[in-house]
């Protein structure tokens, strides 16, 4: 009855321990997994926050450049409207030089004007015998030089500020010699001019070109421009260029642990970082820009993200593993203790059996000794009589055979 109660108590204890182990294991695993998922979620949130910040910075750069262009457009129109008809030419206009090929330039500004503060005006065609509206437009362009300089100083992302005229001339700031950058009629066919023409821009609004290679040595650039209408006549385009190497600093500053950023035009043409390509994974997180027809893609390396989250959750995972190791050690010690108790009980039973066997053997030995002693007494007493009778018989007259037999008895 007691053994049955003891067996029931052991089963109950095993069930309690099993439930305890399951609860501790589930809690430790759940804690580690939850913390890992929390860190992974935080990593993804931080990646999105930083990516949205980069998108906002890119929007700000483009919007600032667009604001500059809008101010230049308004100022150009105001300068043209404020010029008196048939006003005499300025010193800068008089400093324009014509060459034998019918081109003119401002490689050598008038005395008192530094090239670095003026810019260079280049064009095609004679300067003399032109109508007053042509003169007024050129004087307007030359008057923009100060604002061009201020715009570039305030916006370091802008390598070029320029006005391009349908009358086949342009003013470019900062100043570079005409042997480096000079007007050609191909400019009128380029997107940075044609996008402002009435045929493509009847709304007379702002335009932004696709990425192209700058012939002035600034690498890949985009142009933000606005058309200039003088007395309701399309006269030209005022524009600024944005160098992609300047925009790329926002892309390169993105923390590597959050992934990588790729800037692309909406048709999938990737231009930042240079040489990058979109993959299917890159399209998982797309952030369209508001200021341009571009999309910023956040490409996340899942294996790298998981490794980062695991490193962040290493303390929690370590604690969970230590708890599981403690539970395992506790169970190991419990089982070793049980085995030791069982071995002690088995050894006690063995010793008891050996003691009982020893007592049985001693009892048998004692019985044997008693038996031998009793038998020895029972045999010795009649043998003494036989030996005595043989000795007495030997003292009588016997023949040789009889004497031999008595000798054998003795």
C-alpha cells in the first residue's frame, strides 16, 4: 500500500516538473523571440525614418533650386520691363567681343568687372544692327549676373546658373572661358531648352529634365528651368543645374545597417548611386519624391538585418539560454540524484541479501561442525572398543594370517 502511494507521489512530482520545465522553456523562448522581433521592427522603423529623411532632403534641395529658378524668372521679367526703350548699352555689353566665325563672348569683361562675378555670355551672330528688343534681352541677361552669383553661393548644389535665349545666345555663371563652354545651336534642341518651349510647355511652368552628362565637366546633372516670356513672346529659358554628385551625399550618408538607397526615375532608370541596378527586392519599399518625378528605393538585405537584430538582442537571448541551461542543469542533477538514491537502495538490498546469505552459510557451517562432532563421537567410542579388542586378540596365539589381520585393524 505504501509502495503504491510512493509511486503515485513520484508520478505527480514528474508531472509538476514537466509542467514547470515547459512553462520556463516557453517563457524563455518567447522572451528571446519577442525581443528579437522588437529589435527587428525598430530596425525597420529606423530604416524607414532615415529613408524618409533622405527623401525629404532631396525634395528640399530640388524645391530650393526650383524656388531660385522661380525668383530668377520673376526678376528677369521685371528687369526687362523696367528698362527704358532704346537705352544706351552698358559697359558689359560693350565688352562683348566678336570673332571671325561670327561668334561673340565675354571672355574679357569691362574694366571694374571681375570674371568670377559676372559669368560669360556667348552667342552666334553679329552684335551690331540688331533691334532694340534683342538689345533689351541681352541687357536683361547681363543684369541677372548678380542674382546668378547669389543663387549659386546660397545653393552649393548648383554648379551652373544660366539664361539661354531663342536669339542664339546664353549667359552662364560661373565664368568659364568660351573655349570651354560656349553657345551652340544644339542647345536649342536639348531638353534643357526645349522643355520650356511653348510646344512642350504651354502652361509656361517649371520643368525638370532627365539626367544627362554635363558638357562643362560636372558629370551627371539635371536641369530645373522656367520659360521667359517677354511681352507675351517666348524669349528663352532661365535654369539651374543640379550635380548628382551633390545629391549623392545624401544617399551615401544613409546608415549601412539599415540597407541601401537607390534613386531612380519613374521609368526605372537608376542614376544614384552610379552603376546601381534595381532588383525585385529593391521594389519592396518605394518612396516617391514630391519635388521630382523620381522614386527613392530602400533595398534591405534581410540576412544582414536579421544579423543586426540578433546582435542587438544578444543580451536577452543570452539570458534565455542561461535560464534554459539552468533548467537543464537542474533536471540533470535531479536525475543524477535519483540514480544515486536508486543505486543506494539497490546496494542496501544487495548488502541485505549478502548478510542473509552469510547467516545461512554460517548456520550451515555450524550444523556441519555439529554433525561432524557428533559423528566423530559416535564413531570413536565403538572404534576404541574394536581397537582394544584387536590389541587383546593380538596378545593371544594366532597363526600368521590372523596376526596379519589384527595388524591391519590396529
